[in-house]
């Protein structure tokens, strides 16, 4: 690949699916613009307008919107569309996993868990 793809990711602050998408970008060291739809409701609105639906994560790669997608699906799409070459390297987080109970609780409270300490966002 000569140049990095242009990637915009509409993600939730605390979410298993969103973390799976981030893990793929870390795995391939891909730069991307993250738009947190929880911290900024305008990004949620933008995501819904661009994707035509309300579910996240949504990832736009070189102008193609991938709606309601897992990290595993993002990786497969990028390989199939020759955006990148596959790698046997393991991702540093699950790439096809729903939110944990802790993530749901954090989203509900807008609390960020850090070890045994919790910071209110």
C-alpha cells in the first residue's frame, strides 16, 4: 500500500464492538479519525445521516460507509477490497464481541473505569 486509507470511525466511548474496531486499527497501525457518538451527540446525528441507520460502530473507509460493523468485519472488508494485506498478528482486544456488563454500566453512568478507580467523565 502506498498511502494510508482515509478512515472515520463513529464509535462509543465504552463498547465491546467499538473496541474491536479500534483493535483492528491498532493491529495494522492505521491512522483514523474517531468520532465518539456518546461524548458528542452531533457525531451520532452525523453517523445516522451518513449511514442511514442508528446502530454503531460505523466506519467510513475511503468514502465507503460500513454500518453496524465489528472489528472482524472491518478487517475482512479491508482485505477483500485491497485496502490492506491480511496479517496473522493477533489483535490486542476481542474484535467480535458485544459490550461487557462493566461497559454497559460505564455508558449508563458515563463513568470511565481505570483499574479499581473510577473517574466520572
